[in-house]
C-alpha cells in the first residue's frame, strides 16, 4: 500500500512524500514524483526519517521524572496517571497564580497545522483556561515584518518563477543545505548567480560570484547597490510613479549611501559594489532569494524591508522572474482563526515571546511562569542564552510537560514527558514556505507503544480537566474542514498536494515610506541598523547544518557520524593571531557562556568572522552548544532572535592532564 504524506520539518520545501506500507509496517519513504517542487526526491536528513520513526530512543510511553531536573532519569507511568497529575498541578497553579502562569511553548518541530505550527495544537484548550499566548519569534518574524512594511504582504514572488530570472542574488541563503529543491529552478534559469554571504557555503561554491560582506551589514549593501542603480539612471520611473509611495524621500536616503561609504561599512571592495549595482541596473528580470539566516541580526527586519524595496526601484516586481522570494507563507489564506479559536478566551491574556524563555522563567512576574508545556520544541538546544534557559528550566517550582519523540536535552528537564506521534502516524496538512502548494499528510501506520497525536493529547487533557466547551473535542477531520474551508479538500487528499492562488505583490502600492513602520515606532524610511554585539572578537555565525534540521536528528547515529565533531571555521589569519592550528581543540567564549569545538582553518570565512552550525545536542557536547554564547536580545522588528549577531573569542583548549 502507498500512502501520501508530507515532510513536517521546518524547511521551505514542504515535500510531498509517499510511504510504502507492508503488513502495517512502513518499509519505504520516497519523495512524490508528481509534486512539482519535490519531484521525487527528499533530502539527506529525511531519507533517514523512517529510521527515526523506529529509533531505539523513540519515546513510547508517558514518563515521570525520578531524578533531579536535568538528570534525565524517568519512570514509565500510564496515560491516566500522567493526565491526572498534569490536571492536578494545572488546577493548583491556576488557583494560586491564575491561568496566565501557564505557557504553552511551541517550536517548529512540525509545521503541520494540527500537530505543530508554532502554536496551533492545544491552543483551544489553553484559550478556554486563559493561559498566556505564545509568540513564535525564533525563526523568521523580523524579516517577515520588514517585507510586510514594504509590500503590505509577507508573500513574495513564486519561487518557481526563478527559472525565468536572468540575474539571481542568493542573499544570505544556502539552499543546497537548507532547502535544496529550489536549486532546480535556479539552475533552469541559466541566470548569472551571485552569492552574498559572509561564509563561502556549498551554495556560494556553485555561484558565478561571491560577495562576503561583514555580518549584519546587508541593509547598507542594498542601499549602496541602489545608489549605483540610481546614479546610472536605471530606476524604472514608470513603475515608481504608478506602483510605489515615497520615492522622493527614499531617493534622498539612498543618496546617503555612496559606494565608498558602503565599502567601509560592509568590508567589501568598492569596485565589487559598483560592478554588482551596474549588473543589476542592466539586467531584467533580477530576482533576490533571501531567507531567514540573514535576518538573525539587530537590523534583520530592516535588511529584508530594503531587499523588498530594491525590485520596486528597478521595476522587477512587475516582471515574471523578478522580485524577492523570502517566504511564500503570506500567500496561504487558511482559516487559522477558526482553528485556534481565540474567541474562547475568557479575557485578554499576555503574550510571551519564544526567544525570551530565559528571561520569562527567571525574571517575569505577575504572574510568574509556573507551568511550561513544551510542544515540538527543544529550547535547551535551539534557544539563545542556553545557560539561562537551563537555569530557568531547573527551577524546582516550575512544572514542565514536554511532548516529544525522543529524549532531547529539554526532555531531561521535564516533570512529565508525553510521547507524541510522528508524521506517518497522524493526520495533518502543511503549507510550504518555499512554494505555493498545500501538502496533505494521511496517517500510514499505527503509532508505536502509547504515542498519541498532539490533538488527541489535548482532547484527553481537556476531558481530565472537566472542560465542557464542545470545540475542544472536535476530531482531526473536523479541525481540517474548519481550517481549509473554501479549499478543495477532496482533491488535496487524493493528490497529496494542491496549488494555491498567490495574492498580489505588492498588495497595494509598494511603501518606501511606511506609515505602519512609523506607527510601530520605527524609521518611516528604510535605513541601515548596525550590529548590536560590537567590540573585539570574532563575529560567529551558526547557520544550518547539512545533516540536522535545527536539533532534530541530533541523536541519529548515522547523521551524527556524517556531521562529525562540532567545528568552528576560522580564517588562517585570525587563527594565527590566536596560536590555533587546523584541528586544534578550542573553547569558544564570551560573557554569556562557552562551548567546545575543533578549529578548522579556511578562507571560507573572511577575517573577523567565524562559522559553525546549529543543531548539536548539549548532552553529547559536554553540556553546552553554540547557543550558550548567543544573546537573548530582540532584533529590530517583531522580537526576532539574533543568533548571528554574536561576538566570541576563541582559544586553544588546555591539553587534558595525563591520567
Ligand atoms: N539542513 C538543514 N536545513 C534547514 C535547517 C537546518 O537546520 N538544517 N533549518 C531550517 C530552518 S528552521 C530555516 S529558518 C531555514 C533557514 O534557511 P537559510 O536562511 O538558508 O539558512 P541559514 O543557514 O540559517 O542561513 C543562510 C545563510 O545566511 C548567512 N548569513 C548569516 N548572517 C548573514 C548576514 O548578516 N548577511 C548575509 N548576507 N548572510 C548571512 C549564513 O552564513 C548562511 O549561509 O532552513 C531550514 N532548513
Ligand atoms: N545558533 C542558532 N540557533 C538557532 C538557529 C540558528 O540559525 N542558529 N535557528 C533558529 C531557528 S530558524 C529555529 S526555527 C529554531 C528551531 O527551534 P525548535 O523549535 O526548538 O526546533 P528543534 O530544535 O528542531 O526541536 C523541535 C523538536 O520537536 C520535536 N517534534 C517534531 N515533530 C513533533 C510533533 O509532531 N510533536 C511533538 N510533540 N514534537 C515534535 C522534535 O523531535 C524536536 O526535538 O532554532 C533556532 N536556533
Ligand atoms: S527537510 Fe526539507 S528537503 Fe528534506 S524532505 Fe523535508 S521538506 Fe524536503
Ligand atoms: Mo527556522
């Protein structure tokens, strides 16, 4: 039997897959050949997904902690006992502190609307209780807000249209590792390819040109390129007059960024800026692909706001194959309000920001966070300021419930662990953020042990809490119909995917001057915002690993073997200054914390910049990962995280004393 499903992981490609089931066992997982973007292939990580489904470390039963927090010692308990204990603790906390002391903390482990999606499952129950709301700030919000200020929508060009481009700027994006299905369209274009990335990535290797600006200086680079374009008179006056607002003011702002100034800010040679600006001026259509990596900076929102402005000046937004592709999620019009039912709230509640977990657990009062539900997230591994996150999770008076597949670093701090189903075991639907299709996931096999879907877990917990609101007991099929109202559900289910009609881009006139930005207290005009973590040391970028997806797969033996030990790439000149040779064990430190790695010397990073990857588990790496050094600080827009705005020092580790 073949069953159509979808990869649930936080990846733009949202692949459609086919599970082969024999005698109730999933024996093969393949990409769906019919899906126009998946085109029959998954990726190096998800080719091992079935291995994960049956992994020896898969959580199969509810657990109760027996050792101290962090010890990872648990005993098996029944679902009845687990739900009774959770209900008793929640009721006590609500009586003493009010329901806002409860934080449903959602991650991006699954982008399924029913089982994951950063805050949808369980939201109805938490709303009935009046728990705090969760704001998913860890990934893409700063850039989305920036794009929205310019375009009125966070959706951009159809990524498949990249095949029509003549010039593609791969700006702070590494698709060959972080969503490789886009590469086919990029290749088909035959376009001149320019990588703009402080690191020479796998993707940069395949481009015609690579520019390595200093991290966090992209907004200045965009303004400098626009300066060159305007100096050549290559702006599209007809487009500007008909489709944009605020051009005269923006033009004045651009004038403040001549190439020599931009060269000083970005650390790029002036002639490279002039050459690229000239190439853009003369090439229609030009497309920009920028993704989440480059907005993990103090000025990340501004940077994306500006990248959305650039095709407005050249008129590329009006040409198929021109424009900006940041995320397509803004194009999906699903009835999420009907799914999450915020109308069930008894009164307005506070919103807690995902990236501020350490602060919320250690400092926030009125009420303090007393109960934490971690759903499809691994904050010990993924959040900034790992030391403070661990300190917060270690609080004895905090009641923590973790819904998981495997015993992550975060599970070790749980009071109660609930085993969750994996994708071939539950019903779900996804919207890609790198294409324009809904993707259906039909359950293919029975879950192992006593794993339950997240939706079912919350139905049972609602019953245990004695809640009477009927909406809490809607089945998965009912939830699906409410969410997908107006879409052809039967076709989606039969084909496994369904193309959606994108909204207009820009939505209304393109705003160089944004009244909405001004209202939110920001500069009404786009500008360059310098990095926040200034001073001595190296700027450390910790981007996507080729072998893990965030911390997911971090315990898969084969992927761990292929990823090797944690490494930090240093420019030979920076290494020499510190007496570090290739292969030297080093410690990477700043005021927030430190982690260990092996130094790798390479000119893939420019002097002043160091690179490592995200996704490691602290319990396999001496108790700390790169996020021990990252600040819990907000980007300019939306409270986004600033993982790459991070100064560190690197020193050789003392050789261990002989035994
Ligand atoms: N294999 C794999 N795939 C993934 C993920 C993963 O962990 N592993 N993560 C998934 C997730 S959650 C997301 S959000 C997406 C992210 O997808 P991407 O945005 O493509 O991923 P990143 O590797 O985080 O960042 C891309 C690039 O931005 C560069 N960069 C960092 N700072 C700057 C800067 O200031 N300026 C410029 N120009 N470039 C900069 C980095 O060096 C990196 O090469 O990928 C998804 N796909
Ligand atoms: N240094 C550094 N840190 C980063 C980043 C970076 O670039 N650099 N990137 C950030 C980004 S872009 C993101 S999106 C975040 C991601 O951070 P998180 O949201 O914490 O994502 P993961 O680390 O993948 O952890 C997700 C967990 O969900 C579990 N899971 C998967 N599916 C389900 C399900 O259906 N139900 C349940 N209950 N659990 C499930 C998985 O087993 C996994 O342990 O990390 C951020 N952290
Ligand atoms: S992680 Fe991305 S590329 Fe890999 S299977 Fe999932 S959606 Fe496709
Ligand atoms: Mo992400």
